[in-house]
């Protein structure tokens, strides 16, 4: 059934990722947990290493040469991120620690300033805890009301009652792609509906930005949050994109150095965007690493990344179904065009912990658990799933290794 | 390097496939306690009938989880049924001692304080000894015991 052409050569791709050449338990590693975090290409490791070896200094302060070089390199990374997601201005790119911090920033800063008791925030049943808990905190603090977009039986958003749910809402905050089901949501439809209802929209782009071309103008999103570490960049760096007028009107999140224009004994005035939201010394090496990741992904081409993942998704679904039939149940949409390369599955009635433990002995790394989406797990009526997820460096040999290891798992537990 | 057979001993798989004391008891008189492993979503529900001295006269288990948490709960139920509070306390300490990580099981790691392990026979529970070689699974093995301790504490409160 695999009909899509894969533009990416797996062997050449793997060679750029040093970690993928290691062995575990005496076997070559098969890394299938990129939805949790991606591996890093040499280009990113080198960029960070080079920063520390040649220009390590604090940014936006020193007037000496290396401090200026570090500042330039960091601001170049911001421009790369801006262009990567189609933002109009670098002022709209705020560096955070991760997507979680970006989502909290909007809830805490925009939310506290603009929401009051009874105001409605609309989320979906497939959100990651990072896009649930910050809003629960405002329920407790302010008394806002949460509404939830339901799912259909293939794990897609059921938009039948969207307008009713959005009626009177102030915020719509949803993920562009589920980290459990792989479902890719119709973001434009959602943001259009939000705008019509007078609500702002925030998109959790953690799983979508690393895997497909992103343009915030086309998405129509007011805010977009994502993490560097899932897109070939380092940990410790994330991004909040926000529409400039919204960011201008928002109070700062953390106070300290870098975010101020002036500090007096009787108060302070804030710095201009984006630094108003970047208190303290930023994660300079990580920002530079993220810039390198963006350049590297641009080199591959995001359309190629997506085409590769569609081809690999077709291969994965058909291979697992052919080899295991009814023994395996893969959650989420059945059509590869509607989903990303995240495969949560139940196998042989075994607990995901036990599956991943045996897979590990075969050097196959998959995730087991609730994937930080407990409300979704509850809806699916399960406590946990095993989850395999792919990225640009995975190929059909990894999927074959997964299938072989699942075979061995089934045999082990039916002895 | 620890292998799968260190973790999944035959007796563990037997308790997993044929769990003992599975079910519920009427509450009251039984006490119902829940335990969660927030990391993996494992969930255990214990139903405890106490005798007049606070010992566990009867026990039932429901909930869902991996083979380690389920078999540990099954073995625990067989080990504590009909035992006095003092006997259960001793078993619990012996089991917890077995589940703590010793220097020879984790390369380079040393225990800060020696654990005083009571000298009691753990029987089937000994089969779980291999779990310490898989540190992320220790919480699975101790979930039932922690839930039981919570139940006994609630009952005596
Ligand atoms: C959909 C989604 N949202 C949010 C997050 C949180 O990302 P981070 O832990 O990098 O802040 C994740 C990552 O697990 C995710 O998959």
C-alpha cells in the first residue's frame, strides 16, 4: 500500500546524528521516541560547542568584541525562528525555557490581565497537561470556566458544536497535533471560529512545528508555543510567538535584568519587545543551538520532512497491521494524510510498561505511560499506551526492528 | 548487564496471569484504599477487612497496571492475609529493604544508610528481588505495599 515517495535517504540522514551510531544492550539503537525529544544533528552540537569555545560572554551588555558576537549570534537565531514560522517581526519571538513555560506565560500574563470570573477558555480533550494545568490554575485563582472540544471515534476533534462552545469565549487554546494520537488538527478552521467569536487563539505547536512547514499568518494564530528540543535543538529553550499588539499590551511575566528599561526606587519601566518577556541572562548557547537546528531543518526542507513522515507513516501502519492483525490496535486517524508519525498502540493485551521493557532489550526505545495527557487516556478508557514516534532520521529499518521486537515481546509473555 | 529473566521470573508471570485475591469486599465494613503511580498511570485499589486487633483478616485487590505492580500486589495479598499488624509491619520493612538499591546492584551508587532488614521469610516475594536492577520499575513493585501501609494507618487513625 505504501505509495508515497520518500525524499529522504535514511542512511545518510542517520550519519548526521552521532547518538544514532551507539549501541544499547549490544545492539544498534532504534530510537522511536522523538515525540518526547528528538536527537541532535552534529550541526547543532557544533554550534553550541563553538559558542562556548570562542564567544562565551553575556549578551546585550558588554561592548567588547566577543560579547557583541554572542549578542549577534543570539539575535540571528531569533530572526531564523521568526522566518521559520512566518512571523512579521523579531519582536514577536520570545525565548522561553520550553513550550510549557510559553503556555504558562500566556495563561499567567495575558490571562490574569484579561480574564475574570466566569470567562470561558476552550480547550480540547486531546491536550497535553502543559495546556491544561495553567488554565486549571486560573480556574482556582480567578474562577474562569473551561470548555472542552470532544473527539470523534478516530481521535479527531469533533467540531460539530464548535460555535456553541466558543459562544462568549475569551480564549481558544488547542494543540496543532496530538502527542498521543498523532491527529493533525484543522488549525485554520479553529482560529477562524475563535476570531469570529471574539476569542484569542493559542496553538500548542510542540508536535507540529518540528514536523511540517509552519506559517503563523496562514494558521491565523494569535499565540504559538513550541519547544526547541523536539525539533533537533537543545533542551532548555522554547519559543512563544505572540502577535505584537497582544504582547505590547501584556504585563511582564518575570521581573529582573534584561526585561527593564529603567529601574528606580519607586518602580520600573519595561524594556521593549521581545526582551520585556526575557528576564535575566537567557539560555544563550541553547538559543544559538536552536538557530542551528532551524538552519539545519531549512537545509532538509520542511516539505521533505513532512513527505518523509507521510511515507513512513504509511509503512508503519501497514507493516504493523500486516504482521500483527488484531493483536495490535493503533490509536488515532487511519489516514496518513491526517496524522503525524506518532503511534500509540495496544498490543496483545500487555501493559505498555512490560512492552517497552522487552523492546528495550532489543534496543528499541519507545515511550510507555500516559504521555502527559491523562484526560485523553481517561476518554480512551485506558491507563497508558506504548508509543512509537518517528522523525526525519527514522526509516523503514527502524519500523522493521520495532515489529521484530514486538514479535519477541508477544512470544516472551505467552510462554 | 541485567537480563529480562532477572525481572520477569516465572513466579511473577504466574501471579500476573493468575492474580490471587482479585475482587472487592463490601464497604463498610471493609476499608477501601487507592494507590496511584502518577508516572505510569498504574492504579491499585485495596479492600481490607481488619480483625479486632487491627490485623488483616481479609484482602481483595482491583485496579490495573503492569505485570510487576499486579504480581507484587497479588503476592502481597497472599503474604499478609491473616497476619497481625506487627507481622505485616515486619514483612513491609523486609520487602522495602529488598527494594532499596544497594551498591552492588547499581554501578557506582552507594546507599546512604544501611537499612535494617528484619529477618523474615519473604517466600514468593523473593522473586521480585531482580526489580532493583531496573530502577524505574521499583515504584511498580512497591505501589501495593505503600497502599497497604496507607490503609493500615487510616484504620488505626
Ligand atoms: C503537545 C505537547 N504540548 C506540550 C508539551 C510540553 O513540552 P515541554 O515539556 O518541552 O515544555 C509536549 C511535550 O511533551 C507536547 O507533546
